[in-house]
């Protein structure tokens, strides 16, 4: 499969890296992409770790609050203003 690079600057960079390292252009591009991929994966892992830490803080806050009180049908009816048997709110 071939890549068609339409950026003169990108082509220039690939050729310069290949010339400096003694690699083929293909090898230089592959290695550059591998390095960028590794960097992107590390950044993603750090972001996931940050989000997981934030989630753990929220979970601990919820745990500290304890269980919710038991909710009855009457509680829901009262919330909706629909008490039966002529009861008033």
C-alpha cells in the first residue's frame, strides 16, 4: 500500500531525516510514525488515569454519603402532588 504525500514540507522533512540517519524514506517515516503513536498512546493512558482518579474521588464522596433512605410510593406521590385518599401535601 502506498502513501501519497502531497505536502512539500513533509516530503522535505522525511528526506532530511532519511539522509541524516542513513535510513530509507520509508523506514524514516515508519519510525517517526511509531514514535508518534507511542507518544499518543502514553498521552491517552495519562488522560484515562486522570479520569479514573477523578472518578474514584466521586465514588468515595458517594460512599461517604451512605445509602439512600428507603423511598416509598407515598414519597413519589408527594413529589408529584398526587396523594390519594384526600390527603393534602
